[in-house]
């Protein structure tokens, strides 16, 4: 990857995991637990378990591809393996995916703020107000974002688990039965389709040149991120299903917020959700900033531009415009479900894995790091 | 990065604070009218009559609004919907009336009998109302209940409701009753909903009923709201529960039944019970504080054609009073008392379950949730239609009572006049 304006940046293992975890895990604060309940009923959490297993399998294929081309990003590898034009096409698809997904998330996070805290603020204003810190963060660069992610991750995790633990008086394990929920076949089907939820681990492959460690540790960074995020998502979904059981679990637009509103530990410890709103808005900001700078870095790579910063305003306009395109919140939710949770795996896992297969068949690259 | 650029970014960040979009929806604290409790009755001119109990501002210097001594204003108005009524209230209440601090929703018996979901669903959808808001059914009118509620020890009605409803932990007279509990009960294929039951007591001083001691002990807490024999105090009372089938009110359990209901439902914590003395049931009583020893084991056996419900519970007791002077504190006497009370409680729990089967046909205990383990998928379980099968289920209750403490007395020495007697 072209390092013209970031040649000094080398992110450590922990920062890589923190960035990936926030990139993957932020969906927990939106409708993800509800969608698991809709797809898997009382066994929604099994979908996440299956997805994470499939995702790790995909990631192993992708990381072995990265091992064949040490120091190269997946974008560069696409061009080396598939040739200039096909590689370019594939990279454009990845760019469009990351722009679309960031736009949808920008809209959804803004809608969540309207729904929960600031009901009278116009959506455009909230989008814009998310965009300003995103721009500042992206301008400051990947290093600033990754360090912010690294520093804030323990607080975000602590805040998230505090909500789950504080709900202990409302846990009812019988609500997790029948064990197979929607049934074995739907669980398997949605478990595979929902692999998209972990597809964003691909960011590690995109940002590979920025890391101070080799492909071997990158593989473990990916697996660690997927496992920790999967465990967190499973815990959130399990607590959600125990506290707001089926069929009511399929109703809530912002389940995690509803959970935090339910906390009642006596008269003095209630109404705690305002504290948690801070956690998840900061997570949203980090997630959006990571998506934004990744889009800029991909654009720079595809078009062989020496700097990414001049691209930021143009990308901001595109992301903002796309975020404002869906007519209403429910259409945005549906779009996210279709794009990011059902078909995203094709772009994030299937295509890179196919490139891996092509590299193997065409004998391009080398496991021991010889030049392609 | 240049120093000027850094300064610029820092300034831009500072400027962001001014852009924080709260101003769009700014609602100043002194511009809001906080509803503390809300009552819903059937309307005459329109669908609903909604009553709001609104907090009156009390400035420390006495310059706040409102009359001296009153801390809430009660207004009722008719509208087609709850939120329509809330809007309409702003036609004569100067402040923006909001439900964000509403602690209790009180629904009249008449409305509850027609079905409550259509009134509760908007509350779940609203960002102003929390799912843990208390939901109460009142015998009679909700407006009357709110009006007659004159707490003696609390100024704040929200706190008053919280403290009153927290009383369930040591009386067992009312069940957990929030909007969340109700919604869960209405929507679950494995249980039905209940709510706390409240009412207005206009001064029932009690009357001679010709009960013997055994019956008096049994009836001690068997009251519905409005019927507790008492003089003085706040006119409202919370005792018993409202039974629902679907979202419709189908009947009540009194205070005594509610305690046994909670044992069967696994919600019982502790309460003081009065039992007839096993050796002198027509003459003396025994008072005991009974606590949950451990969570009850509830099994529903579906292997036979008729489902069998088995409840095994362990309770712990502390003797509070032995009128007869018998030394039930130790040895064989203690075991005799434990077995007697265990049998007594088992019978009463069984009676309550059977009453729910026969009179209401409603599984308010959530036994259906224990049938989930028999099914692999949600659809199979729903298709089993537990709620239709519940009335025919067989019920067995097994109680173990262990007397753990005897108060500050180790034994009871008979009074002098009884020495050498009996």
C-alpha cells in the first residue's frame, strides 16, 4: 500500500485488535440482538456462535493469502493475483461496500440518538455532527484513531458488561428454551448468512501494511477479535432474550438501549441509561471514523494517489448524501439487514477467499514470503 | 502537523460544544410539568378519561407555583388516546406535560376487563415511559384512586408508590407489577399476566362474621383492596392481584392467595403468616415469619396425556408468637409444628393453583415456561398450546418447612396459673 502520508505509522498488535473489535462490535448497540431474535427466536445466540465459526474459517483462508504476500494489503494482492483490471474492479466493490456500510451506520447511529435522547433534532444535523469528529479523527490519521480505540475499548467493554450484570435480577434462563429456537435449518442458514456480521475483520487485511507485525500475528489478531466480539455479542443476545423474552424480543428497535433503561437496582440505582449513551455514542464515532478513513485509504490505493487527506471532504459528502438517502428509519434498518447482514459476506469473505483460491491455483505468491 | 493546524483543530473541537444539538429539543427543567402517576378510565364523551397527577414546583423560599401544602395537581380529561390526552392537557397546564418521571400507570377495573393491550402498547413504544413503570389495576375508578391517595408519611407520590410496592418483599400481598411484566405475560405462550391490585378503602371498620380461630387465622390477610378492616391512614390500599387471560382482566386473588400464588410462581420472598395452633386449632394461633429457603423446584411432566405439575419448595421460619404456651421450639414438638405448617401451606398453594385453573383458566404462575424443555423448537412449543391445556393439569405441592429461629425465646414456660393444669 502506498504510504506517502503515513509512512511513519506502524500500529501494534493491541491497537489492531482494538480497531477491529470496535469495527465489528459496534453493531451490538443497534438492532443486532433484535435481528438475532427474529432469525433464531430463543436460539438467536446460536446464530452468532455458528457465524463466528464460519468467519474464523474464512479468515484463515484470507490470512493464508496474506501470508503469501507479506507486507501487502488485500487490495494490492487482488491486483497481483487477478491482474490490473479485475483487481481494480474487486477493489472498487470493496470501496463501495465500505462507503455504503459506513453511510448506513451513520444514519442508524444518528437515528438511534434521535430515538433515545434528542427526539427533536433533524437527522441531517445529527449526521453532520457525527461527520465533523469523523473528519477530524480521519484527518489526524489512523494512528490517532487506533490509539483512541485502544484507550477507550476497556471502558466500552466495562460499560457494556456492567449493563448485562446490572440486569441480573431480571435474568430468567427458562426463556432460552426451546434450545433450537427457530429450528436447526434456519439456525444453520442464518448462521452462514450472518457471517457478514464478522466480515469487517477484513479491515485487518486492508490495513495490513500499517501493522508492525507480520501475517502470522495478523491471523491471530483476526481470530482474537472475532472470538472476543462473538462472545460479547452472544452474551448481549442471551441477556436480551432472558430480560425481554420472545416474542417481545423481536419488537425493540434499539435493544441495548432498552436493556439499559430496564436497569433497576432499587430506588437509588435506576435511570442509568444516560451514562451508557455516552459509551455507545463514542463507540459509534470510533466505528464511523474507522470506516471513513478506511474508505479514504482504499480510494488512495485504488487510484494510486499519494495522499488520502484531500479525499476526505469528497468522501464525507458521499457518505452524508448516502446516509440521508433512505426515506425512513425502517427502510434503513431493512437495507442494513440486506446489505450488511445477508449479502456482506460475499464481498468481505467470499471474494477475498476466492482470490486466495486463485492465488493457490495460479501459484502466485509464496507461503515463505518469496516475491510473487 | 503544524502548530497552527493543531490550534485550529483544537478550536474547532471547542466550537463543537456550541453545536451540540440539544438546543433543538431543549426543554428546560422549569418548563416541564412532571406527571408522577397516570390513571386511565373509560371516558363518557370520548374513549378514555385520563388523569394526570402532576408535580407542583416547590421553591425553597416558597415562591414556586402551587398552593401551600399541596405538592401535586390532579387533572382529568377525555381523549381518544393517551398521548392525545397529554397534548390536550397542555391546553390548560402552563408547562410542557411530560411522562419522563411517571412512576405508575393505574387502570380501572372496567377498562381492564375490556382488554388492556391497546392502552399499554403505546406506553411501550414511547421513549418517555419506562418498561419498569408500575402497572396497577384499581377496583373502581382510576381518577378516584389518584384523588384519594393522600400519603401520610411521604410528600412525593412517586416515592410513595415505590415504597408501597416494595412492601411486597416482606408482605407478599402484591406481585411484581411493571409494564414489562404485563407485556411479557400477555405475549408469552407460556404464561398469563397479572398486575398489582389496588383500591380505595372508604372506612371498612369490619363486622362480626362468626369465624372460629382457625378461620380467623386463615382469613387474616384474605382481603381485596377496599375491604381491609381498619380505621385511619391513607385511603388507598394495595393488596391482592388482578388475573388476566390474554389482555383481559378475568378476576382477582386476595392478599392471602397472592402470597401462595407467589410461592407457586417462585416469586415468594418472605411474609408473616398466622396459623392455627396444631394442638389447639380452635383456640390458639401461631405467628411465624416465613422466608424462601431456596428457589422452588418446579417440574411439569408432559409424558402423560394430562400434564402434571410438581412444586417442591423449601421454606424457613422464625417463630414470632405461640399463644398456647406449648414449647414448639425444639425436638419432636418442633418437627410436629414444621410438618403441620408444611401441610397447611401445601394445601393453600394447591387451592390457589386449582382456583386459577377452574375459575380463571389462566396460567398466571408461568408453569408453561417449564414445558419449554420438552420441545426443540419455538414453533413446536407454541403449537403445543400450553395455555389451553393448563386447566386440566394435575398439581402436586410438596413443602418442607424448617424452623430456623425462635425469636429471642429459647422455650416457652407456661404462665403460673396454668402450672399443674392441663
